[in-house]
C-alpha cells in the first residue's frame, strides 16, 4: 500500500477527477477533504459511505482511505503535519487535540450544522483565491483561514457529543468529557465527573471501568501522558510550560509523573525522539 508524505508544514490543493478509483493509501500527516462538486464513495479503514457536495471529511495519519468516484468530482485537500503545530498557539493546539482524540475515524461528513457547510465552502474558496494571489501577509492569511476551518470542525464534533449527552450514558460522551477537560484537573475528580452526568460517583466509577477496561484515574493519566508526548515531539514548549498547562505544580512534578508512566524523564524522551 502506498504511503504519502508531506514535506511542508501545510499544503492546499484542488483535484478534479472523473470515473476512476483513488487507490487506498496511508498518509503520515493530517488531512481534511471537502467536496466541492461530484458524487462517489469515501472509504476509511474498510468502512464505506456515499459522498456528495459540501461534505467535509477528516483523515488521520495512518488511516487507510480512498475514494470511488461515480461523478466528476472536485476535491479540496487541506493537509498539515506536526511541524505546523509548532507555529500555533497553545489554545489552538488544544482544539486540534479535541478533534483528533474524540473523533471515531469512521467515514462520513463531520459537519452537523447545516449553515457551516456553506461557511466551509466560502472559506475553501477564499483559501484557493489567496493561494494564487501574491502579496504581503499571504502566508498569515492562509494560516488564519486554515485554522478557522479546523475550529469549525471542532465545533461540529462538539455538537455531536453534546447531542449524545441527552441519550443514555455512552462511552464516547464519557471519554469526550475527559478529553475536553484534561487541562482542568479539578473537573476530572470523580465527584464533579459524576455530577456532570447526573449519576452517583460509585456508579460512575463502575461504569467507566466496565466500558473502558481502565479506572477513570488510569485513563486520565494515560491520556495526559499521550498529550505530553505530543507536546515534547511537536512543540518547542519548555518543560515548565508543559507542567503548567496540565495542572502539574512544577517541572519536578512533571518529571515524576512522566517517568512513572514512561520510565524516562521528559527531557530524555524528547532527546531520544529527536535523534
């Protein structure tokens, strides 16, 4: 299977294709695909679903994906890799993580707000125009438009999870709460967690472990370690900044927490991965 790489922080492209199969492949970067015109089938990790105009798809590194084109299709591709994250604010990075760690990787449009479909189209068209325009601050404008698209995607995924909270408690909504509040340790205490879902703390603990195979604290710690790893690999944040972001008292606390779960210090981890 073909593997595709991206050699710039981000890339914007337009593809018009007719009556052929875009072979399944894997990327080493993140990708959003917006359908401007056309119809066909989107395939992600062996799942298939029809696509049509004004649909936005979210693809992850190592997802296997492709398209079967039934009618001439204009695809808009927005791609970015980890180096792009280094240029962004901490707040924006957290929005990005909320998308990537909450989404279910199944095929289908992530836009649940009908009005946002036209908003995304307007932003896509603006990106394409700006890409072909030479002038001062072009890169800055492109990045602002790109980030707006990602933020709208985050808003729509948040809408999906909000809707789930009105149904009987489900694993995804419980995990979504963890993902959304990982930067606020106080909100992840079992009492506040249970109060949010309006159930007893004892039942919350039992339900969480039954559904995930881990206790709430184990899951929170494992998820926090994963995000800290991303910070160490994808950003140039100082250890003191990372500690503060995740509610750890200082660098010593960060070192102790990370070493307990990974067996090495954050500095050693960053150094080893950057060799």
